């Protein structure tokens, strides 16, 4: 849990530095950096809302075709 928080804080700091640097230099990277920040905020907000409401994620279900076991001939 501790490393997850360190990673999140480090990522947010790098994102803020990138946005500030792109804004000060009138760089074409400003729009993608702001879009990344907006997506991060939306995803984090959705996860926090699900946790607050008590909604749990369903495990993934993979559809496997029904196959009959094949026998190996050792002749």
C-alpha cells in the first residue's frame, strides 16, 4: 500500500511539473497534458465513488468453448 501511494504522489508531481512547463513555454504538449490530467481525475473519482457506494467489481468471465478431451495415441 505504501508504494502505491508513493507512485501516485510521484505521478501527480510529474504531471503537475509537465503541465506547468508546457504552459510556460506555449508548447503543443499543453493540450495532451491537460487531457491526461482530466482522465486521471475522472477515473480516480469513479473508483472513489464506487468504493464509497460499496460497489464491488465483478470478476472477469472468459468464455471457453466446450471441448472434448483429446486422447494421445502412443503407438
